[in-house]
């Protein structure tokens, strides 16, 4: 008996003859993801006076099944920007590989440019010094540049009728070193806001964040500790209300000093007392 995995479910060749695959169409168009299967839920983020806080849980659901509980959906780009992915996980992995290649190209180009600039500067004025920082070398892609790049990429894929089924948040600093937070979806629709959320977070977490950061001026008054507490409270609400969420999540803080990413955070001080007031919860009495 043929136990090879590629033979599972196929009629036996010695009984029914060799499998005829000639009817398969080999000259047709190439298809990628046409509908999401394994997906991640909300990504939420909020600005504060010195940077941006962004978070996403570590769950990837197979349809309605909470199947994969250790999927990290926050990605660091060039130690200056964090990209949060909602939607299809396979498309997220494709974009992650693409961004890794882009980061490598950017690192090589910046290294070559900085070496040439340093050589020119040292030959013309030995006493001069550079004002570049390790986390933001001159000419590197900042968060605003990366967001524009992703917008063009997703819009191109949408126009090719082969979209990447993701809703993405980009958090970091712009060219002026000011906090930057923006969104782009599978159609290439892009916008910025003091607080942003994808998936169920747009309905459940966004109202909470807007209490504290309805405008850019409000966000500029928030401290790092306040922004982190707001995000943690929103992650707790999402775990209570969103059936596709998890109590383990990743959270990142982006400032001028770089990116601080924690990928194994756990929700604290949970209380399900509110559920007793929901009709249909628990044992019912007439």
C-alpha cells in the first residue's frame, strides 16, 4: 500500500491505472489568496506626545476556530517603525518577507551613502561631526515613507484583481521626528488619525481611545504611561467582546530612542462581572 502523503485520497494505480492529470489547465492565470482563511483580528494604536503605542493579540483564527495562539502580528522595520497586520495571515507573511528584503536593501544603500559622506567630510573638514542617530540614519525610510510605499503596493495589487487581504497600521516617526500613525487597507485606502483600529477594534476600541485623543492636540498631551494604559484597557475590552481575540498580545512603543516591543504580554485584572447583566448569559431563571 502506498503510504506517501501525496497519494492520500487517490485511487490505487495498480487497481485503477495511473492518475490522469491532463485535464488540469496549466496555461491559465495564477491565483493568490481570493478569500481569507487564517486571519488575525484587531490592531489598535494611539499617539502620545513622544511617539506611538501599538498593540495586537497573538491569535490567528482558522475560520471561527481559535487555532494558532502564538502568531506575532507586529513587525519592526529598520528599528524605527512598527507595522501591525490585521486580516489574512498568509498575506501578512508575504508582506513581512517583502519588507525584510526592503529593509536589507535600505540598510545596504544607507551604509554605502554614509561611508561615502563620511569619507568626503573627513577629507574636507576633519573636525566636523555627524548629527545622524543609529535609529534614524540619513536617507532611510521613515514611517511616513513606508506607509506611502505600502499604500501604492496594496493599490497596485487591488488594480490587478489580486489584493492582499490585510488592513495595516503603520506607527513611527515622520521626517520631522513627530509621531506618525496611519492606516491602509486592501483597496489602498489610506488615512491618518491620532488613534486607529482595525477589525472589531474600530467599533469597540476606537470610542475609548477617542475619549483621550480625539484630536492631535489631545494626543500631544498624553504621556507614554497614559497611552500604554489606554491601549491595555482597549485590549481587555476586545478580549471581553470579540470572539476572535486572545488574552495574550504584543505591544510596541515607538519613540525617538527606537522601538520597544513586548510579544508575550498577558491581560491583567480581568473581571467578567458585567456578563451577569447580559440576557442569555449563564443559568437563566424565570
